[in-house]
């Protein structure tokens, strides 16, 4: 069951309320469903600076998941024809008007600026709503190009959840929180972006190696799921990709 459908069912049943009683009903309903799928961050042309600062805080708090990595954010086109060329990002408040440098690969670092936080500033993209999506980008140096480190993916998830929940509606936030957050339960499916079309992957930790189940790679071959919640796989585990002939 997808999250929008779940929310629609809750609304139809009168289970959503801003009061504590409504929150309890939402939590109970969330526990009863099988899974929730987490796809992408909200449209990036209008997002609060406070949400990004929450992501910076989560990165600092969970940095031991990827101690050698820095935090950047990545802009990904929502449509194949969208280009990063000419895209600008700025932090805008009553007094703040600050450009955020965007690299050619679509990544950027979000600066800390107390004045922007005090002003409840927004992070604004000069593109039509829905043209691009945000993702955290955490990459430990020297990880092979055909792999991702599991601790990096776990930290990306923690940052993404911290950013998303600040701007997320009450119902979505309550449902996902009822599972303990998206990064620590098998009941929330967090989709990862593949570097290119995948046929599958295997997880490797020392002498332990397991091929991912067939449904771990989605039908579009551009996204996949890994067991972020499974503590039996250490943070140093490598997710090694098998790329598809499809480009």
C-alpha cells in the first residue's frame, strides 16, 4: 500500500486530527499496514532553511555512521529532459539573500547561517515546481564506483528524514514516526537512487556475501532498496552493483 493511498484511507475513516486522540489513531493505523514506501523529497523550489538545518544537525549527530564522509545535497532532475545548466539556489529571508554554489554534478553544500534561521528563511530554486528533487549525498572516499557503503546510505536516510519531517504534513509524519522512522524498520521502504540501470546487487561484509532478492531492485531499474535497519550488516558493508545492459 502506498503512502498517498494510506493517507486517503485514514482521511476517509476520520482518523486524522491535530489533537492527541487523532495522533494516536494515526499511529495505530500505521502499525496495522504492511509497509510504507518513501520515494523522494518534496518539490525543491520552495523549502524552509530550517528543514535543511535539521538535516545538518542529523548529520552531525549520526556522523559515526560515515566518519570519513562530508555532507552534500544533490539535485536530481524529475524528468529526463531537465538540465542542471543555469539552475541557481538561494537562501531568501527578510534580510538574507544568499546564493548557494551549485557544482556541475548537481551537488551543493548547505551553509549554516544563524540570521537565515532566525528569519525563517526559505531555500529557493529558479525552476518550475517539481522540476528537480533533493537528496542528501554522503560518500566515503575510496568506495568503488560500482558500490555504495551501507553506513553512507544509513546516514543519507537519517539526514533525509530530518529534512523531510520539518516540512511534512502532520499525517505523513505521524504515520512514518509510528514505525520508528524510515531508517530503522523493514516496514518502511526507502528507495535509493542507482548510479545507472541495475540488474541487481550483492552485499559484502568481510567473508559474508549475499545476493539481494529480486524485488530489491525496482522495475524501473533506477531505484533499489537495502536493509538499512538490519544491524547484522555493519556500516562498512559494501552494496556492490550489477549493472544492466539497459542504459
